C-alpha cells in the first residue's frame, strides 16, 4: 500500500470533493511514499523540529489542504523540506525518493490552484 496525493475541487463547503482527472505534468504522479513513510518520514521528529504542522499529520491519517491559505501552508512546508532535504534524509534515513514525493505534492498544489468557480484542494493519504 502507498500514500497518494490528488488535487480536487469542491463546489461548496458541504459538497463532496471531486478528484480532478487532469493528469499531473510528467514526470509527476500521485505517489507520496509507501505506507511505512507515515511514521518513518512524515511523522518524524525531523519534520516536527522544523516547525511543520500539516505534513506530520500523515503520521495519524490523511491531510486535506483546501483553499488558498491551506495550500500556501502545504506548499511552504513542502518547500521547507526541499530546502533542507539532505539533512532531513540523513535524520530520517530516507532514500532519494523523498524528493520525488515532495515534487508530486507541489504538482498537485499547482493543479489545485488552477481550479476556477470552486475551491481547489489537495488530498494526501
């Protein structure tokens, strides 16, 4: 089993999310890591020590980032990981795939921001 990331739209707050069929630009896909990454990477102290609050929630469940403000937080956290990637990889003993997971999240954010006449969001879980 693996963690996936998808962009979606929501017509109004009470409506269910509609996952976007638009494919992410190559070489990106929906992979956000294997299930074991919940504890070993996303839920690691390395991320919490850096002040991340949204992505570490993957340790316990899913992440839903909806609307401009939450997408901004998600993007900021993803970019913060990229900025300190080598140190985080050493601390979490993670391989080179981590950068790819982060790039997939950033691509989903890009797709979600293109939503018009509704609210765009990103689901990771």
